[in-house]
């Protein structure tokens, strides 16, 4: 019985340690209203779409334009993370946006596992919904 209890306690301890994250990141889906509120608080936003997408639609003002997936779905996650780390301090929260929220959610989940950002916000309907609601965008060249 004693061996069983010790084994159980060891299992619980291992599970607890595995469950801990280095950072306490949290991925949070946000809508346009929440995005506006975050931008007013100067939370940095990364538009991870491709250049051709930025040129077609424009970007949310103050967006950091940093492509994650190329047109073939390929990526260089290591280089992307290095660049993000240079632009966004690890203690800051960050917003990710793409066209419809799918790619940004994938990247947000990955970033949650490899970084120490306290909150990672995913714009759940992407820039498509932002534009549909006639919210302001700026030229991708700016």
C-alpha cells in the first residue's frame, strides 16, 4: 500500500511539473471591440499575412508586418520567433492577426508553447471582419 501511495504521489508530482509552463502565457480570442481596446493600451499587433495580402487590404494601423506562412504554407518558425523577440519584450502581451483568424490561431497556440508572453491575443475573425465593419486600415507601405 505504501509503495502504491508513493507511486501515486510521484505521478501527481510529475503531472504537475509537466503542466507548468515557463511563462504563464494564455491565448485569448478577441473580437474587433476588444482589439480596439488593446490597441488603445498600446499592445503590439503582428500581422502575419503575406506581403500580397497586406498590399490588397492594407493593415491595422501600427501593425508589425511579419509573415509567418509563405504562399505554399511553409515557414521558418525559428527566424520568425527571433524577429518577434527583437520587437516585442517577453513581459509584454502581443496581438496576432491574419485574414480570418485561422493562421493567427495556429501561430498563437505555437507561440504559447515556445515563449514567455503573458497573453497572446488572436483576432478571431481576422482583418476580414475588421474591414467588413469599415474600421480603419493603413497602407501596407507605411
